[in-house]
C-alpha cells in the first residue's frame, strides 16, 4: 500500500515545506511542494490509472508544459489579484482598490485574448484533449465566474465554452463537494468553540 500524505497547514513539518508554504504532498517517500509540481507528478504517476492528463510523446508534453507556464506566469497573477480584490477583501470588510482592479482586468483581458485565439485551433489549451494545463485553471476560474470579472470570460465565446466545459467536469464537481464539506465542518467546529 502506498503511503500518501497531504499537508495543507502552515503547521506541517518544516522539513517538508522549505519555503514555508503549502500544499506539500508526500507519496511513497517522495516529498513534493509547489502545487504545479505536485499536479505534474500526479499527472505522470496516475496517467495509466484513469484519464491521461499528460502526453508520453515529449514534443506534445512540451506543449502542455508551455501552457502550464502560461497559466503560472500570465493567467494566475491577474486572476489572483482580481479574486483578492473582489472576494477576499470584501469578506474582510475592505473595499476593493479600483486602480488595482482596472490593471488586473486589463492584464487578464490580454491573456484571455490569447486563449480565445488558441481555443480557435484546439478544444483545450494545450491540445484537443483535457490536460493538466486545463486542470490548473480550475480554482481561479471557479472564483472568477462568481464575480463581476466573469464578463471577461463571457465576452469571449471560445473561452466561455472552454471554461463552462472544464468547470462542469465530474471530477471538479467532486473537488467542490469535498471543499464544501470541509468548510461546513470547519464552520461547525468554529461555532462549537465559540459556544464553549
């Protein structure tokens, strides 16, 4: 039996998280940190046990690697800024910074223009099959479609179709279900602690 552990707390052992960040994933003695590295490793480890999210052909896999880097360097930064300004700050009772919002929207618009052109040639970002390059977009897309920034997605028909399709995947629905259960449990624990 494979020994797997996921550390999602800043209280996880420091030996596993050299930069003090989470998540950290340990699988059969192999310790990984950085979410994209974890997903790349899992994509290879479990490729033969389910839907393949990678290519074994190095040239095709290089294209996936390219789009993973695009997500990391071009999509994620403005998406995260928008989520912080539109979701996180209001939850903390803070007003969004309008200048930051405008800059992040402009940057994300440019990225989504590139995506729209790419999706005219392929069903998904890296190929005509769903890959880890698409998987990596899911958390930020999920957050963005619940904000006024969804207009950036909806104004581009190919991006809108791609986004709708990948957010509707059964595996992602399971992730959201687990997230909601965890949030409900945490809320229940918090309520119980407040009552004592």
